[in-house]
């Protein structure tokens, strides 16, 4: 056989092998499944979901580093320590690696404080002089299983996000999505780092929200979680759990904080102060009508107007 | 030297080709400046405008012009292997595409810095997938140009792509849930220019925040790029085969 022919045969074989490999990887599979509907509940997958909740609730202490990201945005970190019955600590670290705020629960109260300016001050709507924006803290009482760390974490700095797997689940809290769970389906197994995981898909509110959870086969806790929120647009959030430690010793001082001298408590403006008084004329506004066109409040003057405000997702 | 001359010739063989580049770049800039797109909308424009339509505009008559004028006989005289002519023409197109997308990236970056509009996230991914698509269409169009007269290769490819897209859409719609659906999907997905796969790549469907269940899918991204490059090579191989087997007339056809 001529040398040239042998070279051509080699090239053709290499191309065929390479293309076969590429097609094998690109083949449609359940792992690449794209959700577009409510999942059908599978008892085995639902059991994995329940096992995750049980693993969260049965631990005496839990700590992990949660990396949170959205498409096109840089990763934020949340360092989380939880201890029974009602202790917690969350440190939020922004994309530049700077601490933006700390949330501490000492069992009876929560405390939120910030290393710099209080992010809750609205620069356009405040009478506080600029040089006095720092040394603020927030506090309030917390009852066991009745408060959401995920919601409180939103106050940890400008641009912080809500963790969709609420750390308060550890303390027995049930988030508001749970009654609207449509079903849980299995999506096979996958590896996150060195951890073998079962992957499940959880759908809420007629698939207005979908969670994909990678649950460690070792401790049944998440190692990766992805939320797809389908509202007017589609939003994706990803949480990656690292350095997960269950029932490890956590120093007591992690859950203690008291305001240093000179610090002031931050109190939000009471919304009632901004409400209209009886007899005061409502400011006019225009909204898009469902049937098309516009609706103007002033068109209904002297009539009773019922404002029904709703949201989806 | 001859290779470089042939590559360069792909840009200067028709007077209007540099104008096409400028108009296309102006369209990206205008879209970014006027419509405040999100990265995905901009990516879609880059993908279809630059990945699909640009190679058709640039490759019109790429071989057919020379075949029609009889100049091909001068170009493929021995000892020059006629396959090289095809290769350098395609390489010339591919280089033009690479430069075009690099300029498009610089353009939107400058606009982004000046106007502060939109975000650059994912634009690099879109540029890569648009260039890969550009190469597949460039190869297909160049191969067609060997057998189709004058500049009809681009028009024919454009019409064929549209027809195929419509037929595929109708067939797959009517076959939803049918046992033949995966077979038909595979038929349209793999042998033809990988519009769907590269669109997924550009959109970031193989990255961490994809809508699918997967996380980072480096293997999928690599497979997607490999499939696209191999497909380009296969289309080019067919063109070279056709070119080397053709007899040309030295006078105007």
C-alpha cells in the first residue's frame, strides 16, 4: 500500500473516531433535559427530597460556604454557620472578596451589622448626614423556626441576593414555596467535585419555579442547586455548597454579638407614615389594561376602586 | 507567497466585499447603540447576521467567477494542486471572518465603555460560535461554487437553508412524541451546518447557569466545537474532490 494512501486512511479513521466521540457527547440524553412543564412526581425522587430536608433538620450543627451566581454576574460568597436550637451566622462576601455584612443569631435575637455604610439608607431619601451612615446595626427577636435567614440575608449589603435554599430550614422553618410543590423527578446521578450526587428536579407552582438539586449520596445535603424562575422573563440562580461540615464543633463566639459603643440601631421608616390620610386625594397614575390600552385612576373619580395587586413566580 | 496572495484575493476579488464588512460592523454597532440589547439579543444578531449571512455575502462566486471567466485554468495549472486553490480561498474567508468578529468584539467593547450600555458577558462565547458557523457556511458555499455557475452558490445556499429550516420545523412539529422524532431530529441536527448546537454554545447552555440540568459541560462545548470543525472539513473535502475532478475550459463559459 502506498504511503500516501496509508496517510489518507489514517486521517479518515481519525476523523470518524473524533466525530463519533463528538456525536456521543452531543447526543440527546435525560441529563440535558430542558424543563418546560410541571414534573410528574416520582416517589423515589420525592424521598430524596424529603431526605434532604430531614438531613438539614436532624443535624445539630451545620456549616458551609455557599457560592451564589447568576448568568453574567460574578460570584458572591456566603459563609454560613448554623447551630441548634436557634443560632446562626452568615457573612456575605461580594465579588471583589470584601465582607459586606454579617448576620448573627444568638438564639433569641438576630443582629445585622456592616463594616461600612449601612446599605439600607436610601441616599435619595434620607436626612442622615453622609458622614453618619456607618456604625448602624439592625436587630429583632427571632422565634425558633419562625424566621427566614434567606430573607434577612438580603440586608447584608447592596446587591446581595436571596439564597433559595433557606438556611433556616435547619431550624425547622418551612419556606412559602413548599405548599405549592408540584412534584419531584429524578435526573440520574452526577459528580460535583469529588462528591457523588443524586440529581433531582423539583417543580413549584405549575413550574413557575424549578429547582435542580445535586444531593450528596453521603450526607443527602445539596452540593449544587440551580433555580429557574419563570416570570415575565426567565431567571437562573446557582448555589454551590462547599466545605460542608455536619455536626462539627462551632465556637460559641460565632453566635454572639453586641453593638460596640456608639453604634446606633437602624429602624426602617414606618410605611404607615407614607400612606394617604382619609380624604386626601390619591395621586393619579396610568397602567396598561389587560385588554389593551391604558387605565387611568382619575377616570374612576368618585367611584370605589379596588386595587388587586398580584405577582407571579 | 502564492498561498497568501490567494487568501488575500478572497477579499479583493470583488470591489464591494470590504463594504460588506463595514456595513455588517455598522449593523452590530447600531443595534448595540440604539436598541440597548441584552447580551443574548446581541448574540443572536451576531450569530445569524455574522455567522450565516456574512459568509454567504463574502463567498458569492468565490470559485464560480473564475470558472465562468476561464481564469481557473491559469490558477490550477500544474504543478499547483488544484485542491490548494480551494484550501487557500477557504482559509482566506475564514481569516476574514476571524478578523471581522475580532473587530466586532472590539467595537461593542468600545461602545460598552463609552455608553455604559448593556453587558459584555457572554459576547466572547457568541463571537466564537458565530465564527464557527461562519466557517461551516463558508465551506459549504465554496464547495457549491465549484459546481454552480457564477455567484449563484450563495443564493442557492440561502434558499436551501431557509427551505430546510421550514421543512425541519414542520416535520418536527408534526412528529412530536412520535417514535421517529429522535431519528428525524438527528437527521437535521448533525449532517447540516450546526445552527442549533452552536446557538446553544453561544447562549451559554453548556455553562453553569444553563437552563438545563447540567453544570459546567466542558466536554459538550469541546464536542460542539469539534463537530463544527469536522463538518467544515467534510464540506471542504467534498469541494476539493469536486474541484480536482473537474475539467475546465480556458475560454469564458
